[in-house]
């Protein structure tokens, strides 16, 4: 009894293993019997479309789930997507009675063992395969003859990119599936759903999927008398503009603001035009960045490029304005007089409107007119053809032919000049600084013109791209 008690657990374990092995062998045998029954070469040929009645055609239902947008290449107008293709059809030669095979209702077989519809991606441009992975998976067959074949793949197709509203654009890309050899007389295509399944879609860092739709077409081609059905899936995408707004639009806007500094700089600094030329070159660089990103299309020209081009034009206009200001600033009052109409419009009227101060600075005691300059060493008068102004805290217009004393002292003027100074200072000083005042008025006037044009350019661009919702793009 003691020996029996010791060997009893081992005996029970051995019998359990035997029972499990017998069930597995029986299940495998059952599967082998069904497999041999269905795929017997005497009754089934996977190379021939299954047909059990005259004029019978196979109806293939196509569905798709969008998993990820791998890449959108605007310049080549190509989109790569990772999708799950779902195919369903009824094979009348794959039916069996489950009671004859111990109630087995489903069988999974390799792709090459059964007939498969030659579904093709029409616009595919992949170098390796039209739909990679199509032949690498297995199909599920039910006892009623329903076949389901699902497989993941990466599709590379041509997608016409409309870059008019870049980077606030919407794009619609189409994936067209159909049989390449079988016409509508042999195969009919139906859609599993009116939309693409996006429940498993991975969030993309640049694109949002707005809407999807599936459309069936029956197209007659010149080569064949029968129609060829196809199922076309349309994907409506919207670009996330924040990256391009931060890296392209906002820096360009800041660089354009530097143009205003050119109007603030004084004319004698010598940096007005050079600063604006630097801004012009910087704007050109941003335009080249946009050109490098987008396709070379004559049909669609992006508003962003138009905005950059107009900004470049405005900077060029500001350079012309600065040239006019410098030309006026360095005019000599002894050789040129301001026309009365220009004086009336700019110095009398426009100067007040633009709040340009200059009258007090012209007629105060800080401006001294010197008519006779004598050398400190010899006491002789130095001949000169032009008047010299000495301004405290301001720049001086000086004749290069003037000679100062060896001790670098301030030139003296005689008693007669001192007597005439008070009567001459107002008239002569006004004549000397009148051109400078006109230059300052023009500078302020050009500043407001450039400001209005820049605001108009930015406002038009913002109103166009901000109100665009992609409603003009058809999905059908």
C-alpha cells in the first residue's frame, strides 16, 4: 500500500500528459484533414478565380485603417503612410460542414495556398513593391467560405501638394485601390466603411487628420470594353504651423522691424543705407528657405513667399528713401535754395503734423556764424569761400582747406565780425540748417509711409492665412 501511494501521483501525471497529447494530435489531425479537404489540387487551384455558377463574380470588400503618416515630402509631392489593409470576400470553394470536421469553423492558411484578388495601389511609386508585406501573412477562412485577409504595409504614393497657404495649408491625398487584371465582369469592389479607420492613428508632430472618406468608382478605359471598379480613400490633413511660424515667419518679422532703426539713425552716422541693405539680405535668406522647402510649381505660389517678396520690396523702397534723405542733408545752402513750395509743404505744414522740432535749435545761441578766421600764430586772416559753423554737442560742416594753429586752438575772429554776429546769426544760421531740417522732416515722413505699408502687408497676409479652413478642397 505504501508503494502504491508513492507511485500514484506519477501515474496520474503520466496519464494527464497522454490525454493532452492525444487531444493535440487529434486536433492537428482534424486540421490536417480539413486542410487537405479544402486545398486538394483535384478540386481547388489557387491561381484561378473561384466561380461556382455561370456569370458569377467575386465581390471583394476593401477597408483601411490609418496607423501613421510617415513622411510628407512637399518638394517631390510624395506621401508615405503606414496603413492596415483589410480585404474580405467569399470563396464558394472554401465552404465545409463543421459537423464533418468536429465542429471546426475556422481555418488559417498561408497567402500562397488560396486564391487572392490582385488588389493594386494605382498611384504607388515604391521602388521595391507596390504594397510591401502583401504576401507575408495568412488568411482566415470560415466554414461559410468567408475569407478575411488583413496585413500592415507602408504605402508611398503621389500626392499633389497645394502650397498656396503654406504653412497654414490643408492637403488631400488619395489612395486608389483596384484589380489590375480582373474587370467588373469578374470582380466587384465594395467598401467596408464610408471612412478610414483612424481609431489607432498615432499623433503626428506636423499633420492632423481632419477628415477621411471612401468613394467607389467604375471607370471605363480605352483599352477594355468592361468597367474597372476601384475604391479611393481620401485623407484630409491639416499642417501644424507653429514650427514654421517660430522659425521662419517670426524671425522675418523681427528683421523687418530693424528697418525702422534705419529711419531713426541720424544722417551723419553713415549707417542708414548699410543697415537696410543688411535687412534686405536677411529677408532674401528666409525667402530661399521657403523656396528650398516647397515644390517648384507654376500653378500655385505661396502667400508666404509673396509676403517675403513684398517685404524685400519695402526694404528696397526704404533704401531709396534713405538715399533721398542723405542727398537733402548734405546740400549746401550757399549753393542751393529750397523752393518756396517745398518749404511751404514740408517745413511749414508737414513739419508741424509730424512733430519735428527744429526752429528753436536753429536760432538759439548754440549756433555761431564765423565770417573771418585768423591764425593764432601770425594774426592774419585766413581766406575761405564757405562759412564754418561750430556747434556745441553737434557735428560740424568744415572746410578741409582750413588751417588751425599749431596749439589746436579755436580760431579767432575780429571785432567787426563780433559786431555783425548778432545781426547775421539768425539769417545765416537759418540758411545753414534749413536743409538739415528738411532732411529730418523727410526722414520722419518716409518712416510713416514705410510703417503704413509694412502694417498693410502684414495685415493682408495674416487675414488671408488665418481665415483659411480648407473648405475649398474637395474630398470627392
